[in-house]
C-alpha cells in the first residue's frame, strides 16, 4: 500500500499528516507548481520578516527549512548533495560578506536562520526551471534572455538611473555573463538569475536587507541591489556541481564503515 493511499482504521484522521506530507513531496517534482509556489513563499516570507522582530523571525525561519526538506525528498542522492553544498558554501559567504565585511546588512543586523534554507531553495528553483518544457525546448533563447537581462541591468546600473552608480554590480555582471556563455549548466544558471533578480529587488524593496553604497575595502559604488548579485548565487551552483560528487562519496564511505560497527555492537 502506498503512502498516498494509506488510511487508518475506522476512518481515523491519524494518517492525514503523512498523506499531506506525501502530496507536498510529489508537488516538488512538478516545475509548473513548485516555481510559482517558491515565488509566492519568498514574496510573503520576506514581506512578513520585514514587519517582525527576532522572535517572529525565528518562527518564520522554520517554514523554509520544512519546505527545503520536502523539496529534497524526491531528489536523488547526487542532487541532494548539491543542495547541501549550496547551503554550506552560501552560508559561509553570507558570514564573510555580511557579518564580517559588511557589504550588505539584514534588517536586524543578524544572519536570519531562513537564509541558508533560502539559498537551497534558490538552487532548486533554478534546477526545476531547467526542467520546464520551455527551457528544454528553447535553451538558447532562455540563456540569451538571461544574458540580455543581466547586461541591460548592468548598463542601467552604471548610468546611475537606478539611484546609484553601480560599478561593483557591473563587474559582477561580466562574470555572470561568462558563466552563462561557457558554464557547465547555463540553463540552470539562467533560471537562478531570473529568480535572484526577483528575490533581490523584492527583498531590498520591502527592507529585509540593504546593500551598502560602497564595497568596503574597494571603494566601488554598489547598487541596492547590485546588478550582478546573481553572480554569487551562480558561483554557489558551480561549487555544487563540482564538489557534490566528492561529498556523496564521503557520505557513502562513512555509511559503509558504520555498518560493521553496528553489527559488532
């Protein structure tokens, strides 16, 4: 009997929780469902965070972690390893660039607990976008649109039309376009760019975080958000594609060496 069909005796609702979880997991295999859901979740979550204090922020942070876990259930071991690498690398970057260097600040001057899970969800948004029918049938057009969008944003940023002369963002755009042209997974990177563009514009507009006007130590003017913000997210994805096989091999090695110990016990 499958989880979806399981029922408890006498029509008891005890199985409602597992059935709801199973339906949620199935939902995350469908790009046409999961992408709008993540857009809605991000929009509502960042807006609510901008209205709350530390206590409510902790409570809100539970939701993206639950969603991330559910979204990882239908994935294979390698893709789960990629999500793990993204979360670890991105969180490290957040600590360095926000907490230590002060390139940008979150509203409460902390690192919200929803941020690491959010990075995993951004990767999955790009991953599922690459599986959509339009992305599979027209990959060059999708990548071309991402390149045009990044270059257009970068040019506008440099002119100061968007409020600041975004030099740092323009430099990052150059790296982003390079990733899109010669990268290993350009459609994935394009999907991440589209999602991050929305994420950064919305997050700064509602005030969940803000980018400082100058990059500390470099003196380069920075946009709020910078036009090349997606370059960092794509770099996290590149790390995931590169290091996930080693991480998976390490997990399997540890699993094999734990089994004899358990048998002996």
